[in-house]
């Protein structure tokens, strides 16, 4: 990390040339930013955080062929704010901070006026990325570690597959909309989509009810983890389909084979 830190006067700076493999996607040839400290130890700490940010930013540019992924961009803003000694907060939340803290943010922003990404990170100007329905499974799996304790890889796959399928069915029914815009009308649309399949004899009510439970569970847990204030208990209330028990033969197959058709019974 010392290779990227240098001292000019009393202050330390981070400086790094843009690697050749990043040049097709990066408008700059060199990254240079003040670390706003006279302490070498503190400079190295901040440089390490900033270096993580810049490497993640470059990786996102390459992945997006020059366009940064919105979610990765947001995470990078969080890291960049941390590199400057602040927790990333929205403009509304910054406005609630003590005036002294707001002044400190403004000081850093004013010194970095030619670096819009720094200004955005310390003053809370980044757009919070929307969580789309197609993103739900990958956000849901890491939140379920407690449910998968002592399960084999095969068991985990069997647990995941119906939930992945349920989310796919939801997207077919209502489209790939954002989680924060999901509402009761979408649940009813999803139910109607299933009802058509039930009427055609493609599925039974029990299958629909399981899918409803899977979807509700996934949406609810991801929303809670991302502080999205939606009441999924209300949204999914009274949507269960009536399950009709399939008619059963008077004797089960094993009884017929072992008792009624046994040699002793026929003798």
C-alpha cells in the first residue's frame, strides 16, 4: 500500500496509475486524492480503504463494459465515504446529524470539488438501487443460513429449487418489478395466474399455496433486511386456495399387495 501513498508538505495523498486493462473503460490516466491527514499511519489506513473502493469501481466498469452496475456503484459510494472518515448516509439522514458533523462533511466535499464521486459519497447524493424481483433469490439465500444447518449439498439444492421456481412464476405473472413497488394487486394478479392453471388441471391448489408461502417468505425477509417497509402479512392475507383432498382407494396399494393379493388370502 505504501507504493500508492506519498507525502507533499504536511499532508499525505493516494496516487495510483490506471492499469492498462482498465484504460478502455476509465477516462482518467491517474487517480490522485488527498487523504486529509498528517499521520502516516492514518494515511495508510485510509489509502487501504480507498484502494479497495477504486479496485471495486474498476471491476464494475469492466463488468459493465464501461457502465457501472447501479448496485455496485452504491456499495462503492459506501466504501468511498468510509475512506473519508464518514458513514454513507442519505441527504435526509445527513440533515439530522449534529451541525459540527455536517460542517466536516462540507469541508471534505469542498476540498474535493473536482471529484464528483467524493462529493456524492460524503454528501449522500448516490441513488439507492432498486431491488428487482429477479434479484430476490440471490439476496435471500445468504439470509437463510440458520435454516440450512446440517443439510447436505443435495438437500440444499432440493430446498432452493422450488423457491427459485416460485419466484420465476411470480415474475411471469406480474413482471420484474421493484420490491418496494410490490403491492396487494400484484399478489392478486399472481393468484389469478395460478387459478387459470388450476382450472386447466395443470396444478392443484396445494401447489399454489406452497408457492404463495415461498414467495411471501422470500419477499418478506429480503425487504426486512433492506429496511423496506412493506406489510407482506396483509398483502398475502386470504389468498390461499381451498385444497380438496384427492379421493383415495378403499385400501392403499401396499395393503392390497400384502394382504388382499397375498397367496394366503387367495388360498
